[in-house]
C-alpha cells in the first residue's frame, strides 16, 4: 500500500485504509471463528463430499452472505484506479471461493463445524456486484466537490 500510493494520504484516505483493515478482520472472524477442533477416535467420520452443500437453492438465510462482500467491492472501487465490473466479479468470486475452500479444509482436517456451500460463493459474488454498482453510481452522480471523492485513493 505504501509503495502504490503516491505522496501522503489525506485523513479521508487514511479512513478508507483503516476501515478496510477492520472490515477484513471482521470477515475473517465471521467466516472462521469460533473455531472448533474435534480430535480423537470419533472425529472426522463423515466422508468429504458430505461436508459440501452442493444445493444451489438460496433462501432468506443467504441475506448475510449477500451483505458480507458488498463492502469489499466498495473498497475495491475506492482503492483501485482501474476498477471495473468484470474485475470486481473476478475478485469477489476468488475471495468467496477462497473463504469456502478454507472453511471446507478446516472442517475436513480439523473437524470444525463450518462447511463449504456452493450457494455462498454465488451469493457473495452477487452481493459484491451490488455493492460495486451502488458505489459507482453514487460516486458518478456526486458533485465533484463532494466529500465522497476525498475517500478514493487514486
């Protein structure tokens, strides 16, 4: 971050960076903790395929996943000069896939209770797309002297 940003950061840009760091830790906490490890003779008895929910049906329980990655797209827009919808889709899909893959690995190898869900990948990506579209429209329609332009890093 230090080498990509030219010059010093304004207070608004520092707020963007610091809040992005807090957001990242919050996502890590919400997706992996509390961490439960099961060991012993009866741990990890289920086959690995049963630890993944392949059902693509989305219900009201997907709402938190829809909201979770929307700020990621906002931070991506604020920190990346060449942010585009395609790049946001690719980035949020990879982040979501990484989260679900790590949840699967911790569930399988450590016996945790967080399982991988295919629908979560789709809903997380959709939430990030919605966040990007909203921030792009707000940024584009805001007056050039508006304070919202001060939060962008480039």
